[in-house]
């Protein structure tokens, strides 16, 4: 069996290889004695599960529509293709998250650390792949940089206003001071740093991208090194969420690999179709990235936050905060390392004078609400939702020519 103490991570790889060879049915400590009798499913059962069948259907649907879209005109097929790409992106991210959580559980990591690291990275996987895929096409289409930057700020704005607002409006949420003092401030400073890089040079260079990604690695390393203290502080006497291990390690590893590949495929099509729609409909790429891509790629966070709010309110808030640290640091950082990301003249004013300020304002308001008695009240959730509605109204008015930014 693999060690489950503080040195467990050092021996994770050899144990992983050993268990993989034994179809992952033994080796790691069970979360409780009853799991020893729990029947687990392997890769053959996983292939024919409803989840992977649905992902396969979406994959084939995208291939079919993509072939038909090349020889057609109009908006219907591109919109259908965009919808399928978003659906596959979300479902494949779900597969990745479930597989990654299963592997982490078998490694004996605390659940709070899992939420702040693996779940946050998993739910941000769409943003990471969209921005990185977009960056690869920047040399041939500079306007895609607007889509990448607009998508990241749009995703943060959606999560911290609309999604957090929905979660809070459905049920009030109590906030532990440590969430605000540690992760909340890191989230805000991450967005500010990304904004400063854009202001100083109107682009994110490879060096700046490396700085952003490195800061994220440092943050993750710090979380892992303090995982025991964080677990004690965050959960305390809160009820532990049951760790279900209903699949073999090989099956979890297969889910991680397949989820990543399908997410990469769908992210590529999302970028291409969204870019083509922007050209056909004469809509700035920054608008498409802030709305369609921003909302679409944030749906995994909404799903996980709503589910987590029923069991652990701190985890619900932590999932959104963790994702909003991943997006401005890791997502943009990796993309900028692929290619420097710059805003075009056509989208610079809209992005820097509307989208970025709205994101900073929404984040600041959410943090102030957290600070107030360390509790989110339902009416505060409605306020956060209204902030996003006002932002969309201004965005629509600007596109209709009623106001100038």
C-alpha cells in the first residue's frame, strides 16, 4: 500500500505505476473500511457509460457539422457547431475533473487542497485550452488575441458576479476569514497584475506570461506545503464529504487523458467558430470572448459551486476563488508563452475601458461583501447578478451605437 502520511506524495508515482499494472484495484488507502467492499469499475465499463457515450456523440456531431459547415452559408450551422463545441468542452472538463479527483483521493490529499488545486485547474481547463489554442493562431489572425484576453476577463467577471450571485441568491453563504485574507486577496492581486501588464505594454509578452505562470506554480506549491494546516483551518469540525472511489486507478487515469484530449478538440473548434461568427456578424472579438466564451467556459464552475454549496459553503466559494486565480495567472500565462498576446486597436478601448474595469469592480464588490460579517446574504447575490446585467446592457448599448467607449 502507498503511504498516506506527509511523505505520501514522494512515493505517488511508483505506487501509481504499480496499481496501474494491477488495474488500480488495490494499493492506496481507502477513505473508509466500507470502500474495501465497494465494487469498482474499470476501463471497459467506463467506455460504455452514459457520460462517455454522450461525449462520443458530441464529438461525432461536431465532426459532421464541421464538414457540412465548410460548404454552407448563413448562421444556423455555425451557431449549432458553437453550441456542440461548448457542450463537449463542458462535458469533457467534467470527465477530467472526476478523473483527477479520483486520482487525488487515492493519493490521500486533503479535500480542501483538492478543491483549490485540482478542481480549480479542472474547471478552468476550458479557459486554459481556449486561450492557449487561440494564442497558437495569433500570428495568422491577431484579432484572436482579443478573444483570448476578453475570454479570461469575461470568465472572471461571470464567475464573480453572475455565478457567485446565483449561488448566493439560492442560499446565503457564510465565508471563513481565511478564504478572504488568503485566497480572496491573491485573486484580486492576480487580476490587478494582469491588468498592469496590459496597460504598460498593450500586450502580454512571453516573459510576463512566464511570470504569471510561475506565480501560479508558487501559489500551488505553497498550498500543498501547507495542506495539513489548511485542512484543519478550513474544515475544522465541518462534515467531511464522502470520498467515493467507484473506479479503478486505470479508469481514473483514462478519464483524465480522454477528458483532456476532447477538451482540446472542442476548445479549438470553439475558438475557430467564435472567430468566424465575429467576422460574419461584424462583432468585435472582445465581445464574443467576454460573453459567449466567457459564460460558456464558466459553466463547470457554476455546476460545481451549486453542488458544493449544498455540502460545504466554504468549498463553493473556494472553487470560484481558486478558478479566478487560475485564469489570470495560469491560463493567460501559458497562452502568452505560446505567443505574445496583444489587444488590437479595434478592441483596446472596449477591453480596457469597459471589460477590465467591470471585472475589477465586480471582484472588489464581491470581496467587500465577503468582508461584511463574513457572510453573503441572498440580496447581495442579487446585487452581484445586477452588476453583470448592467455590464451586458452597457455592452449592448455600445454595440448598437447608443454610447461610445
